[in-house]
C-alpha cells in the first residue's frame, strides 16, 4: 500500500524561543474561523499580519480566498495573482522569518523568483522586512523598552526591533493603505535588562498599534497574563476590559494545549475585536479538551476572571459584605516590606531575617532594615511571592500555600523581598488563625481567580474577605456554612484545589 502521509511542514517547525512562538496551522484556522466568512468572498478585502513568522496566517487566508473567489475570478492563476498582489500583506519579524513566510505564501523565498506562484517585480512582494535599530533613551528603547545593554550590538546580530511597533505612524509602513483585517501571533516579550532574565511584555504594544490602523477586525493570539495585570500591563488590562468591541475571547489555561512543547505560565488566549459592533463578549474557557461558554461583560471586576463557573461564587461571597467589604488586600504588605533585597548578603549578627526558603533565617544589619509600616515588632505571616515557581499549567489544581512554604515570623524578625506579609498581630494565635483561613480550599480558590503567573502579590487577594476575626481555627466546613456555599459549588472548588501539603 502506498504511503499517503503528507505532513504540513509548518506543524514541524520548532519554536525559536518562548518569546517568538510559531503558530500551528490548526490554531491559525481556529482564529480565522472567528471572522465573518463572507470576508473571504470579497475581492476588495485586505489582510495584514504585521508580525509574520512562518507565514501560516497569510497562507491559510490565501487558501480561503482562493475558494471564496472562484465564481468571481474563475481563472485560477488570475485569482491567485489578484489575491497575492492586492489582498494579503505581511511584515516579517526577522530576515529569517521573511524568507520562511515568503516560501509559505509565494512558494519561493524570493517573490520575483522563477518558482514563485505569482511573480512580483521585487523579491519581497507584499511580505516586507527591513532591519531596524532601536532608538535608545536612558538605556532603553523608547518604542519597545528593550535594554540597550542587551540589544545594542553589531550589525551581524538580530536586533529584534520590530518594524510595526517602532514607529508612531504604523499606517505609513504601507503608504497609508487601509486594512480590513489585522491578524496574527505577535512576539510576547523582550529583555529589559533587569535581574533574573527580566523581560518586558510586547504583545500589548502590538495590539495598541494595530488599533491605530482602524481595521474592521482585529484578532491576535496573546498570553493571558494581562487578565490580572503585571509588568507594564495595568493600563492595557483596564483598556481591554472596558472595550466592548471585543466580541469573543477563547481562553486556554494550559499553553501546551495549543503550542505543544512551549512552556509559558498563565496560558494563552485569542480574541476578536469588531470595530463596527459593540456588545457583550462571548468568553470560551478551554481546559483539557472541554469548553465552557458564557456571555458577559469583561469589566465586572478589576481583573478578568477566566473561570466562568467561579463568577457566581465570587458574587455570592462579596455580596455578604463581610467586615464592611474589607479583603485580604488590606492586610497584605507591598513588595519589599523591610527594604531588604533578595540578593542581600547576610551578616553574622544583627536583625534576624528570613531569606528565600533554601537559605532560611539569617541576619541583616539593623541600619538596613526599614520598618515604615510597623511590622517588625509584631507576629506576622510570611508568604513567598512565588509560591508556585515552576508552575505553568494552571489547569491543574494548585497548592499555593502550605506549611512547607509559609513562615510564622516572631516579633523582632524581618524578611527579604522574596516574601511579603499577610497580616501582622499582637499574638501568635492570631497569625495561626489567619493561616488556617488561608489554608482552606475555599480561600485558595478565591485567590486562584486572579492568578495568571507564578507570582502572588497583595492585588491577588481582592476576592478574599478579611473576616476580621482571627481567634478561631478555620475550616472549609465552617466557611461553607458561613458563606452559603452549595454542594455543587463546593464540588467545583474541590476539583480545582488540591489538598494541603504537609
């Protein structure tokens, strides 16, 4: 029997990094399916992928237009010529991806080559690339925030100065051409020169820049971290949540579900923005091959709750107005509660200080300790800022906090910025009561709803009530009765949060 296996080469391409992720053809088609399909029967519609890598979006658009325009342009070659010359455009991320994209779309890395399915007068065709340099101001690129110390290098090295976001007027790139659809999978981040491979998000810049083109439709695949903010994302999150032109979001908790072999914490989503139509958003939660669909406005809360089944539970708990609506945000400290950096070098004597878990309790100089909020001489509960370090698949039950990664800190002790403080009290018993509250599945479930990265800060406690009563030992049974959690709601909570580790 003949072997008819004919794999799509774009399914087989390895990703260059977690920053620039190639889009599998199946995923590209899922995104294209969100668009009104009559667009592919219109010979005047123009499509732009402003950050093409493999060319998969452009290729799949061409295939759909080829089918959709058969009646209007019966001759196949004339139809392909029209589509490639007048309807499909791309801006490549790098020189390498420009060649790859042209090979995918034109069947030749040179658009003027003899093997191109439609000949252009130049080698770029409508998939352009021109190397750029960053514009440095005070050690950062003024357009994308890239670190000068990392990216100011020789001509032989790739600069990663993406053309689409390195201009104040993106419409000028194609001579003020109007595009009906802007679509694609942008680069996600770029090094900003900070500690521990610190990176600045980029995908928000691509979304904002695309809106300047005023397309009829905008659709992008982006990390889901923006749901709860993060470095440089607070304003972007606020704008997205208020934008009623976002008519659909498809959310994947596990990045590996759509990008096999790629490990990005917090999952991924793609959305459809419709310029001419406002309304409620269709939110599709995808997890382990199952879909859950709700229609809702995105700005009900300051963060986007990805689990639609959690919303009625949050509404119920917040409606109780426990302790006049106070939440554990009011008990939590900000970053660096005592002004001690993670990489502080311990000394032989001084103020006892909790360092990261593997180092434990050491000493710091008294003069280096700041006690602006009066934590030092109280009992306090210390929580690691990265309790789920290494966790990227948030579709699995998450432990968050347990005896092994929390600390009850005595009066006179401080901590580095690897920790933050959740509550300071006059007695150890009060801290133990707060800890029992935190260790319940219900509280950790409420916390989970605002977590989209490995880090937890005070902002993530916005859905967890501050009961104001820390003289009892809390349990899930107690909270179920006190908060009116139904059996069905409890079953869902229990499925999302694993048992406490001891």
